[in-house]
C-alpha cells in the first residue's frame, strides 16, 4: 500500500516537472518572439529615422538654395533699381543740357543773322577796297623798278659789310700762313687770333728773365707777327697788341700774379728796348703806340680733355690783338652814306 502510494507520488511529481518544463519553454519562446518583435520595431524605427533625417536634410538644402536664389534676386533687383535711378539722373541731366543747347542754338541763330548782315556790309567794303588795290597795283608796278635798283645797291652794301666784319678772320688766316711759312711752332687761336707761347721756351722754371733760348724764339716770332699786323692791309685796324703772362696754379695767386706780370713785362721790355734790333724802327714805333703788358696769374688755366689743369700748357705768354672799333664803325658809316 505504502509502495503504491509512493509510486503514485513519484508519478505526480514527474508529471509536475514535465509541465513546468513545458511552461518554461513556452515562456522562453514567447520572450524570444517578443525580443525579436522589439528588435524589428527598433530596426524599423531607426530606418524611418534615417529616412526622415535625409528628407529633412534634403528639404533644408532646398530651402537654403531657395534662400540663396532669393537673396541673389534681391541683389539684382537692388542693382536694377540703382541703375534705374542713375539712368533717371542722366536723363534729367541730358534734358537740362538739351534745354541749354536749344537756348544757345537760338542765341547763335540770332548772332548768325547779325553776322550775315555784317558780312554783307564787309563785302561791300571789300568791293570798294578792291578798287583801291587795283589802283595800288598800278603804283607798285611803277615802283618795282626802283625796288630792283635799291636791292642791287643793298647787295653791294652787304658784300662790303661782310668783308669788313671778316677782318679778324682774314688777319687770323694771314698769321697762320705766315707762321707756317716761317716754320715757327706757334698755334693761332681760330676764334680770337691769340697766340700762346710756351713759358718753358721763354723762361727757366720759376724765373721771369728771358732765357737765351727765349730771346732767340722772340727774335724769330715777333718780326713775322708784326709783318702781318702792321701790313698796309691791316695796320689801321689794329688798336692794341696785348702781351699776357699766365702761370699754373702752383703757389698763391698773388705770387703767381707778380710772376706773370714780370714775365709779360720782360717780353715787352725786351722787344721795346732801344737796343733791340729784331724789328724795324717803324715797327717798334707802331708797337710802342699799341702795346700793353698784363699779368693774369692762374685766372685762365688750360684744361685737358678731362677738365684737369694742364700745368705745362697753363704756363705761357700770350700775344693778342684788338681791332679798332672806332675805325670799323666809321667804315660802316661811310658805306651806309655812299649807298
């Protein structure tokens, strides 16, 4: 009996365990289904969320594009309005200019009418003046012969004046030829006719008394020089013969001024002394009447091509001549009176 009850009890307990396991499996299956449903719902939610966000982004982009287009249209509209205002201003200015031009045109038309009236008056005056011109033409024809004669006289006068003005040029040419023929090494300045004699030829360095070599050179040079200036052709035009002494810039100005004066005076004294016989007595007399001696120190140096003082060339004695201005003026006056 007890054994039977125990078997019954064990059977009931086994049935209960099986039922519990079946219920547990059912609940697990339901939970799994629920979880799967939740995952599906969440998947659908996120998928819809991404779709909605993409749609929102697209709509935002379209909105931004629409706003940009609207701003661009507003800018164009503002520019168009500004252009319209500017065109209106120009139109108003053009209208004002047109009004002014019409006023000016009206005034010019009045002036034109007045000018036409004056023109007619001037044409009448010109016609009268033409008659006078015809009469003057006849007179001019009669005077043309006189003008031709006067022109011939003026041409002759011009030739004489040119010959007189070219006196210095002729003297310079004659001096150059005479010195060249005499084989004297001295250059004639083509602009003024001055002749520079090297100081080293005439004097020892730093001295003012003529050396023997210098005296011999003066004896050769001076007769040739005076034979030209005191010739019959040029004598009466020579007003002055100037003997100038020059030094280089070594030393003080005053010391060089004294040295240059002493050298010029030494040359003048040598050729004007009573005992000098290198020139004729008549030439000496004429030379004494026109000769002067001056010292210039280093006030007129000779420069080389680079603008630097040429010491050797600056030490020199220069012979110059000045023409008689009064004689030339009188000659010009005589020419004018004769013509």
